[in-house]
C-alpha cells in the first residue's frame, strides 16, 4: 500500500487509471473510499489519485487533531511520492481548503482546482459573512439533512446508511479540525495564481447557498461556476453521473483534450 511521508507522518493514497492526473480530496466525513462512484468512470480517462488526509482513513493522525492550514502538505507529499508533476485537484467541502491553498502556494504543480460545495477558505469579509449566514441556517437541521436530501434518504436507505458509516473509519471528526477559521488565501491571491478554478455547487445545497457561490464567482471573474439544479451538498454521492460529467467537462477544458 502506498504511503507518502510528511512531517514524520504517513499519508495513505491510491492511484487508479492512466492519463492526466486528477486528485480527489474528501471532506470531513470521508476518506479515499467515498469516491467509489467516481473512480470507475473517471479512471477510464485520467490518473485518479485518492489521498487520505491526516486523521482520516488509513493515514496517521495529528497528536492534537488535523490542522486545516497544514493539510495542503499532505497533497503535495502524495503528488511527489506518486511522481505526478501536475494535477487538477478537486476538494469536496472541507477538502477544498487544502486544495486551494496548494494551488496558491505552488501553482506550477496544480493544473486546476474544483471547489465542490465550498469556497475553499477564501479570506474575504463579504464571503465570510455570507458563508457564515448559510452555516447558521444549516445548523438548524440534523447533520444528515445538511448533507443529503430528504428524498434520497427515503429512496435509498442502504446508501444513506453507507454514507453515515464512512465516517466511522476516521480518527478525526469535524469538531477535531483546527484553525478552520484561520485566514485562507485572499481573492487577490487566488487571482494572481491564475490556476483554472471551478465552483461546483448544488441548487439545493443546505450548507452553501447558490447565491454565496455566485458572489464568489463575481469576485473571481476568471473562475467557472456550475450550479446543478436541485443538487444537494453531497452531489458526488447522490447524483454521481451528474457530478462525474461536470468534473470530466472541466478536466477536458483544463487539459484541452
């Protein structure tokens, strides 16, 4: 099993397929296996890289819990260990923060970024206020209702159960993540790095409203915005075909295939 080393810790990862590289970074309730509905399709066209951030899946934990401001090092260590020079990096929810931070720090290693249901920690007062208001409304709901539509829960109880179980393989939980509120890259930082950027969201996302994503897109005019009508926060899980097509389209544009 491949492990990359960073700061004395082991970071687990897998690679599947061949072609231009795509790294899929899980959120706070996931690990490499959450992408089971993406890999069979995307690995037919790309080299798909699946890291477990420290504290998640098979990777080592931090002594005091994962530091969100350090997790981009995990992604870089995996790219180096896998001998991948450049990759598009997709971050789901919290996983978008290290994805964008690495792009800003080392744009020569990042061919593009997909911020899936996330602002990627962009440090902007207006966006912080909007995202905070979205989060406050979301916190009125049970956790599962923030992440999944009620309709899906009723129609697919077996996949809802599996979704919940995914988080039980992690050492870290959402509340263990440190420095979530610390300043991420500014709008100017993101614009300067000039890495192609896709905001991928859902029209029914209970965690991050489409209006907030639209405002972020306005501030980053070179970015691309794709809001899936009626899409939930966990679009990759509920609507994998829609998610996979959106990602594939962006990668084709980035790699100009």
